[in-house]
C-alpha cells in the first residue's frame, strides 16, 4: 500500500501506474511488474511416477529367492467376491514377486 507524497491519500493502481485523485502519478517499476508475472508461471513440474515402489507398504517376510527379509506388498481382490483377497509380495532387494501361500 502506498500513499501520495503530496496529499497523503491512498494511491490506487491504474494502467501500470499508481495514481492519486490530486493528480499525482507514480509509474510502477518494471521489476515489480515482472516479479508478479513470474510467480504465476513458475510452478508445477509434475514428476513422472517411476519410483512408485517407494510408496508401497513393506512387510517383514522372507523372500523365497534371495532370503531378504523385506518385501513390498499389495492386496488384490480376486474376481470372484467369495474368494479372499490375495496378497502379492515383491522383494525389496531382488524384485522377485510371489503371492501369498496359505
Ligand atoms: Zn495526492
Ligand atoms: Zn529377494
């Protein structure tokens, strides 16, 4: 907020200038104008989801292939509704995938 140095009234913006009803005018500096525009444009660089494994939950289970003790798991509902959900594991180390045995 800026005030007129001549009469002390609040200045209001008009055509890239600050004007006062007494006739005072003050040009807005280029720097100010640009910074406003940049703020609008700079934004969003949507990351491609390639590290999706990082967001999967992990569980303590022994990998049948490499004996690693951690694996990501995913619960998938099988087609028929009366069947229980099946858990799929993916070893955090060797990426071996297997399903839960029961
Ligand atoms: Zn004024
Ligand atoms: Zn493994």
